[in-house]
C-alpha cells in the first residue's frame, strides 16, 4: 500500500545494530535521525555507516538527519544525583555552584541570571517542576517552589513565555556541524532558532563545512521557542523545512496552545513550499508497550490530516523495547488516515499565479493527473524541486520522482506523497522517459493500460529546467 506520509526514526541504544536498522527501514523508516544531544562523534559515524549499509541491503535510499543539541539550558549535577523540591520552600539556582544539594543547584548556562527578573516563572524538567523567581542577586536566582518534585542531574530549564538570550548555535553545535558534514548527512536540524538570522548562520556554517565533501544539506528549523512563533515566516523563508517540536514549545507557550500552533505551522510551511515534520511523544507509550494508546493513534492521524510531510519517533525507536513494531504501527496509522483525506486541489489553485515555467509544468501535471484519474505522476528531476511543488498539494495520485542525483533522491525522502527512485543519467529525452516508465512499472507501481503523467526538462540535465508535460498509457506506442 502506498504511504504518502514519511516516517523519521531516531536511532540510539535500542536500534544501532545493522540487523535492527535493516528491519526498521523495511518496516517503513524513510529518514534516520542522529540525535547529537547524545553520543560521541565516533558513535554517530558508526551509526551513519550502518544506516547506509542497511539502506543498500533494503534496496532504497534512506536520508540521514543530524539533529543539533542547541542551547539546552540545564541545571548542573547534584551531590547525590537528585533532590526533592517541596512546594512553598525556597530554592536557589546558582551559576557558581559546582555540585547541587537540597538548597541550590548549579547552572550550565552561566548568563541565566542576566535574563531574569522578579515575577518570572521557570519550568524545570519539561514543566513538571515550577519555580517563581523572587529576586536575582549576582549569579544567584532566588526562587520559591510553586510545584515541587524530584529534580535530577542536567534537567532542562525554560522560562514561561520564552525570552532567554542563549544563542541558537553553541560551540558544540558548530563542531557537530563539521562532524555531520564529514558523515555525509542530508539534513541538519537546528534547535531553538529565534529568527531567520539563526538559520542563515547555520546554513552558512553547514555549507562551508560540507564544501570539501560536495554537500549542501537541507536545513530544518526546530520551532520550540516562543519567540520563533511571531518570526515564523522569516524562519520558513530561511529554511528548507521546519519541525513542530512540541516538547520545549509546549513548556514555553503552554500545552493548550500547541495543537492550534501545529495546524498553523503545517499550513504555513505548505504555503511556503517547505516541508514539515511533526515530532514529540507521538507514540510515547510504545517505549514500553507493544501497542499505542488510542490518543496516540489519533495524534498521529490528526498530524497526517493536518498535512504534515513526516511524523517522527524519538525515544520510541532510540531506546524503546519495540522500535520496529512502533514504525510498523505508525505506518499503518498513516495509511488509514490518508484514505479519508479529501483533496482540495481545485480550491488550492484559485487565484494562484505561477511565474516560473518549471513550477507551472509541475502544477499542470498535478491538475491533469487528478482530473484524468492517472495512476501516477512520474517526474524526471535533477534537484527535486518539481516533486516538492507537487507534494505541497494533496491528491491521491502518487508522485514518483526519478533522478540521477543520489543527494536529490535522499532529500526527497521527506516530501509527502513522493517516492524517489534512481534513474541513470541519459541525455536522450525519449530514452529517459521510457526508462522512467519501465522503472515505475518494474517496481509494481503501474501496469499495462494505466494512464501516467510525465514531466521532464529539455535539454536534460539542468536543474530548474522542467518544461514538458506528457500523458501516456503504459504499453501503448510512445
């Protein structure tokens, strides 16, 4: 069954062997995420090699995403590993403290006291612990515990409503970008960007680090700061895609605000011709259980119905007991949700103008295939732009993008309703189109008598050169 929505799977201790990775790819993982918040450069290098080998065995390209840690603001370590905070009691966050105790905790971000004032609310450990700031004295933040609980080493700190000044790219991130480029990753996800400038800087660093390897990765902005919401259009313009990172975002803006923001972000991304990933706790219960909760099933399905390009697994596939089963379950939910999706293609095209020839051909192919009931759209593409434009509008006609560029093939692993396939370079248009049809038929996506819409550029081999639309029936004379 064709599945339009892509699956991003994080790998970690539960999924780092070649055998499990192969099973995950066969189960439906389209993109593998390396979480640079954990592990060493050597760990990531080995895992990247395992992914490439598993993808080769599976017979398809799988993209790799490097997810940077970013300026995660955390408490330091405690003398006994953790403390218990009691509601109503005082507690100090001290930038000069080495080892914390029942009275105070250290800070890994030493400038935090400069960002705060009396009346601010701090949320620790994903909002499970709440502190009210009473006063700031030098490097000490004096608080009263509003909601207590156990606080252990290195738990995160957020300020309610956002506003912390930590830069989006830390020294560790810059080093991790260099490592990621040496691994040949296809996507770089930037944590906690506040504006377009953060993304432009990250792209410049990635392009410089990737130049020796001939790599220009696609840049993903993780939307998880309150300040990113009013700056969203600028961030979209400076990125190739965004991630709806619902964890830290929910802590900063409140849980209740996130579902509507998710819908808005997905809509804005599609309107801006960018891809979008929905992440965080999608199948959380499957870390320990072989089946998801009904609420999780609805969450994944609703993200699909919102129009997300991809849904993401974090701890479920990195550290859970059922990484392969979780992917299989998520894939099945996506397929069922897609069956009920209504196409609004005609409405999408109202009052829409196209100034580029290649984009006009892409939209014409989509419209023609939808109204003629074509079995498939086959796009011969160098960069993948034609497939991206088509994928921004939902129809039940699958899009097959054939390219001679491995980098383009992997990049399209995140585009909704796009199956990317490799096509050997051929400068003769008719030969290339025939090879494209044979590839799609050979893989069982279309059969004799099916109508297929083809797009191609002449002369071939030029990015952005798509200028021809052709309608054929499989098996009939060309």
